[in-house]
């Protein structure tokens, strides 16, 4: 256990190529950078709600999310705060 993240329900986690831990809050859609020692979150973007899977491409750094609300795979643009099918 990392500790209390202080956010809602983080339903998916992954690390990038450098080992940085990220997650997505199911209800807010916040894309979070998570401190591996304390569990403290930093919101880096906001996507749509309903993500229950996260994958980060190690070669490109692209974020992919699977959404159970509409059963779709999304490319999550963490720089522009938007999600596209």
C-alpha cells in the first residue's frame, strides 16, 4: 500500500519508461502522477470518466485508456486535456 492518495477511486495504474507511476480516477477522469513513496497525486490532465485500464507506450510515451462506460479504447492526450476515440 502506498498510502492515502486523497482522491476518489483510482481504477488503473501504469508506469512510463522512466518508472514514473500514473493512474486515472474513475469518477473525475483526472489523470494523476502518483508519488511512489507517499501516494500523493498530482493532476496532470483531465479526461472523461469511466476508465478502468491504462497503458503507457514505453517507446512513445502515449497514454491509452480502456473505458467501460462505452467499451472503447482511447488515446489520452495528457498535454491538451482531451480524449479521442
